[in-house]
């Protein structure tokens, strides 16, 4: 599994962080075969949410994939801009080469 953490500071109150996949689709908490979302805890104006990308999903991703976390004010949803952070997930393939002992 691979973990991405979205940390946002300077918040006046708790808010839900949503995650978007490389196709810019919102990741639902019901997509448990491919992902797990931990909203984290709001603490002194800070919040960190963790997206777990499960092995089954990693196997089908290209080498470079951009995930986004997004936060919108719950108090002023129509008057505040979204806070969006992009993260590039780079997959590295490792292989084992047999050694010829002659």
C-alpha cells in the first residue's frame, strides 16, 4: 500500500478533506477495494488527512499519477475558495535479476 498525507493549516474550524484520483474524480469512502481515507483530527487549526492507495489499485496506475486533496469551508461554502493541494505519486518498479554462478 502507498500513503499520501494532505496537511492543511490555518483553519478556524474542522472541515472535511476530499480526495480526487488522477482522472479528477472524487474518491468515495465506499471505494474500499482501492482506497481508504482517514480524515484525521482537527487540532489547533491544523488537519491532516491520509489517503491509502491499496496494492490492487497501485498495480493499475501509470508510473506518474497526480492525486489531489481538497478542502472547502463548511461555514462559507459559496464565498470561500477551495484549498487544493496536488501530489504526484511516482511508482518505482524493482526487479530481481538472477546471478549466473559459473
